[in-house]
C-alpha cells in the first residue's frame, strides 16, 4: 500500500495547497476591490424613530450591491460581540437614537474600533448614547436641537479631497432637517462641510456649523454626516454619493486624506477583519487534510 499512500498524500497536498492559494488570492483581491467586504448597518432606536429607516437601509443595500460590499442590516444589539463584529469592515449607525447598547456591547464596539474597525454615523447617530464617553468622541458631536421642518439650506463643502465630498459641489443646496449640535466637534476631527446659517432659519452655531466630518479615532476611522432625516434624501444622487464615500473611507475600502492626515491604509492592522475567515478556512483545510492522511495510514 506504500505506493498508493504516497500518491494519495501527493494529491491531498497539491489539493490543499491549491485551495490555500485560491483562498489567499481571494482574500487579497477582496482587499483591493472591496469584494467580499461586509458592512453592518445598525438601526436600533430607543428614542425618536425616523420613518426613513427602511429607505435608508434599501439605499445602502443598493450602494453595496453596486460597489462590491455586502450590507447586513440589524436592530439587534446582541451582534455587538467581538467575534461577530470582526466580520465587518465598518458599522453604520444609521438613524439610531437613545441608549441602545449595554456596557458589555459597548466594550465590544470599543475593541472593534481600536482594532481598526470603521464607524459611520448618519443624522441621529448624534442623538444616540449620550452617556458613553467613547462614543461621544467617536461621533464627534451630540445633537442639541433643530429648527422645525426640513428647510433648504446651503452647505459649503470646505474639503473636496475626501471620498465623501469629492463628488459634491462647493455650494451644495439641499433639503433636510438641520441639527444644531451641543458643540462643534473638536480634537482631531476634520470638518468636511459646514452649513451656511444665513440660508435658513434656526441655526444656532454661527459661522462654525459643521455638518460632515471625519477623523482617525482610537485606532479606527470615524465619519459622520448630519443629513438623512427624510425618505427623499436616500434617493438623491449626491447624498447617496456622499454616504457611499463615507462608508468606503471608514471601511478602508478607499483611501483619501482626512485633513492633514496622510493618505494611508487602515490605521492599524485589523485583527483579521479582512481575511480572518479565509485564514481560518485555510487552517481548517490543513487540519482536515492531516486528519484524513492519518486516518488513511491506519
Ligand atoms: Zn431627523
């Protein structure tokens, strides 16, 4: 049986190496194109609930399908657990409100960001988790108030180098619910666009009224936009392009400068977020091959 054992071993080894090479190549291709990348969209609310949530989820699903990343939407805070979050390149807090994570879930999300995970906050993501210090720094600013209705306002896009603002005009007129924040974002936050309070009534922040920003935060990337209250927003080509650029940047699927920070890849290696599954599959294949060979030798 010696000859057949050698032949079997060669075939299994070649098959294992080929499978491993294929998985590794898939993993590398995924890094470059975003194919296989997953983005978690979280829409849990404990306060006001926007009726635009279904349209917002649908828009992100469409953007993902067109641009090569998978969108998984949930309202279940139990997914904020280390091994589950590790499957995603970014977590979008889409129209969330109120206190929605318990302390253990908050800890998991902090570790996720510290491991290089991306954060995207949309609109009322700033009306979320007021008592969680880490989150406050990550979102950048908390909601304070808003004037009634959804007036048309002019946004001055001050930085058009970032992927989320590159498609926008310098003066961007649009209709939305315009938040006043408790304070303008500080620290290393880089403001991408500001509202011109002279173009609508009810602004309370004067000349420094940011409405979109990015930053490198605690090992991960954070991006926020104040727009997105209305259902109609998610059908606007420019608002969709703005969201897409923010998600791709936060997820590390596209690079671009956030302020003076150099163009770079992810801020830290991502604890296997990108290739963890492939690497695990490769290890499992190697183990299976070994077990198979040992069994055949008996
Ligand atoms: Zn709103």
